[in-house]
C-alpha cells in the first residue's frame, strides 16, 4: 500500500496523518487534518487538498486559496470634488517635473529648446502651486459644507437643518395626500 493511500485512510478514520510514512503528524497538523477531514480536505506536505468523492480515494484535487482576500479600507475614500482636484494636481505636477527635466537636459546640451522650456517650466511651477493649493482649499470647503465641524460658525449645521426641514415638509405633504386618498377623495378640491 502506498503512503498516499495510508494517509487518506488515516484522515478518513479521523486518526493523525502519517508524515513521510515514518511517524505521526505533529499536534498542529493533527488538528488541521481533523478539521480538513470534516470539510472533505486533507493536508499533504503542509498544504490543504480536497479529496475527490471516489470509492478508491486515490484521485484528489488541489485546494487553492482565493487569489486575494477582501480587507476593509484603512482610510475612507476622499470626497469626489477633493479627489478630482487631487488627481488634477498630481497630473500638473508630473508635467511640471517632466518640463523641468527637459529644460535641464536641454541646457546641458546647449540646445535651442532650453530657453522656451525654462520659461514654460517656470509658468508650470506657478500652475502646479495653484493646483496644490486648490486641493487644500477644496478639502476645506467640503469639510465646512458637508463635514461634521464642531464650530458654531459651521455652515454644515445650517445646511443639515434646512435639509431636515425640507424632508419633514415633504413627508407631511405626502401624509396629507395619502389621507385624502384613503378618504376616497372627500374634501378634495376640484382644482388641484
């Protein structure tokens, strides 16, 4: 009898699986083998294998872990306006750096392209600074309008209060309409 067959029979009977045909599995493998046997798997060489449901027990399929495991995000996603301005800033800064490198290399090569590239990279530096400030300003504005800022001057509170009032008003109107419908239209004006 081969060691694979002995190993499969040991797992099926709930006994510890022999390691290399000489001894018994360690405690960790022993417990894993018992759990694996209950789930239709067995451990061979430290890897889980799914045992095929054939009478002889010789055929087996490999049991693979999923390619990736979903993990919750560590940080919340940026609000859309802030994300848009951040992407724009990164692109502008990348173009500015490329222009600066081209200007530097053109200057070293004493090319005619050096002067226009230096001018354009200076202009791009100004635009990149504006883009970086735009990210910060957009974030501050978003926090002020939508974030929970514990300051009395925060407009977020006022906006939330107005939204709540509008929702309450809409619910009250809807309830009144429903009541009129339930009463069979009695008391309803002929002209809406």
